[in-house]
C-alpha cells in the first residue's frame, strides 16, 4: 500500500482538533513536489475505509487556511462514514519549500491525477482487508474556482467507461467554477497587468518591502502568510497566468454528458446569481444550461454570495449546506449548523481565484 497515504487510517479526533494536517509527495515527471493536505476522517472510526471520500481541490491562491470553516461545516453534515481531503497546489504552501520552478496548469493537473489514482488504489486495497466490506469506497471531487476546472479535467481523463456505474469518480461538485474564457472575465481584464511583465516579476519583490507595516494591518493569518512569502506569490502568479492562457472554450457536450439520470452521480454546480462573480463570464450560463439549470436540481444560483465565498463564516456554511444536500439529500443542516452566523472574515481579505 502507498505509504504516502498512511494518514488516511488515522482515527478521527475531537472535532475541535480537525482537520488533521498532513502532506503528499508527488512523483509525476515534471510535476514533482510536496503539497499540504487537510484531512477530515470518517467520524465512525478507522476500522474500515470511508464509504465516500470527497477530495477538495483549492482555488488560487491554493492556501488551505481559507477553507476550514467551509469544510468543517460540510463534514459535520455528512454521514459518519464520509471523509474529506483538501489538497493545495505544488508551490502554494508557506510551510513546505516550493520547487525552484513554478508549475503551470497542465503540470498541476498531472499531480492531481496522480493523487486521485493513488487514493483510489489505497482505499480499494484497504477495503479488501475487511471481509465485511461489501462495496468499494466511492470518490468524488469538489473544486473551487480553478479547482473546479481541474476537477472536470480529472473526470474527463479517468472516467473513461461509457457506463456510469464503472466511473472511477462518482461525482463532481463545482463551486463558483472558472470553466471558460477566464481571461475575458471582468477580473481577467482588470487584473491583466499583474499576470504579465513587468508586474508579474515585480510583485514578489514587494513582499520584503511591506513586511514592516504588516503588524499594523488587519490582515488575518492566511493573508499575512501569503504576503510574507515572495516565493509563494511567484508560484501563485505563474499559475494565474497559465489559467489566463489555457482556460478557453468549455467542452459543452461533455458537461451535458454529466447530466446523468442518477442524481448521486455526474456534475453539480454552485454559481453566484447575476453578475456578482468577476471571474465567471459567459461560460457560466452555458454550463448551467448544459447541466439542466436550477429546475433539474444540479445547479444552484446563490444571491449575494461572491466568488470568494470562503472568506466569511456565513457564506461558507451556506455553500456547505448546498453541497451536503447533493451528497446526502437526507442531511439536516439545522442539526449541526451554528445558531448564529458571523460575518467576520474566516480566512483572509485576499480573494482566492
């Protein structure tokens, strides 16, 4: 069994101790490097593998500190046999030394494919050890922003069977997804300079210059760690430029093929209602229509919730409840949801892309 995934057998601690912090070392040619992971084990214990593992792929910047309020609430709403694993991107960590050369979007994709295949093999082998385990563990993907695009590309590569019951990945949950023509979105146009010379090279150099004033700012820890890390900024901007260049016309026929009869499989998506999301352009309505719109239950448009939903507790919990009802329609958010919702920033003031 893959020793890189031995953390999957760790017992679930008290909720206050979650998530478990771990890492994974990628060995793909041209996509080597270590990534941070956050893990929410199945609450029922580790005597058998989780029945369903949801792999969450971050947006950009891919810092894990933005997402625990969202993922912890989602974990509390799911059956006690479900687990959640969140992965950053190679080079997007202030705790792990980045590779010398930043990775572009195709390289990050290859690393994610390796992680999914490794998880699948590990869980299947673990299930074989338990004579009472009757079915193979299920894997689903969930991604925010460019993480949603990566999730779709992984599904295209790995779900090769024409029969949905044989798909390696059961379902995908797209959160404010950037699926096409990102460079033509409002933010793509207005932020164009920072993804190109000379600003792309200059911005990381500003980090040491502004450090003396950081103690007098109101930036929360996740943002402070990013601003203090010129190497991480360099990796974030490199991936951003690659997104601008490569995320073009969406494969609408493929999205239509994910509108399967079984509402536990295929694609589901959350978008901001109206034009609140500056990272989503005409691709949004096209993909929503391909998935059948809100009337068929695979699409949810949220009024007043921005692209960077993870920056407030209230929006994090709202999105978690939407996803939980797709994964487990019998879930009851009121059973676990806090009685009041704070509007204080949960992660940072830097908008994940």
